[in-house]
């Protein structure tokens, strides 16, 4: 199993920045995938960004050039730096991870990000 604890959400004005952090703990092996998803009211949960153990990155088109995901394999942490935030970025953001050789998803409790003036 993997336990995920997120921090860093809040209220920010359009054009502002926020940094989300997620700390993972496990005794079940090596974490392969660490990712951030988000879910806005009335919408499906969607992938924001993900990073594999080896460093491969993926971003949703809507956040490319504005968000940066980074990972520390030694500490099992993943951060999401969000710049040039827009009102449409408002959502609950969830940390996600998968262990090596597994397709089982683990989720954090979610952290609210609100972009409003």
C-alpha cells in the first residue's frame, strides 16, 4: 500500500502561482508513477501531470508551459508548481501513485485550489 499526503492548496488570484506537494510512504516496494489529477465541480477527474521513476514526464495540454511537475525519488515526494493560474484551473487536486509492476492506483485526500479575483 501507499499513503499519500498532499499540501499547498488555497485561494489565488488569476495570474498567480501555487505549489502543491505530495509525500508518499510505502513499505511495498518502489513507486513508479507519481501524478497529479484534478476534478472540478460537475466534471470528471482528469490527469494534470505525471512523472515516472525514470523521469519521463507527461502534461495535459491545458497546463503545458504553465505547470511543472518535479519528483524526488529518494524522498518519495512530488511537487506541482502552478504558474499563470486561470479560473478554469479551479478544482480539487489529487496526488496519485502506482508501485512498480502494478496498475493499482493510490490516491491522496485532495487539496482545493481556487483561482478567483
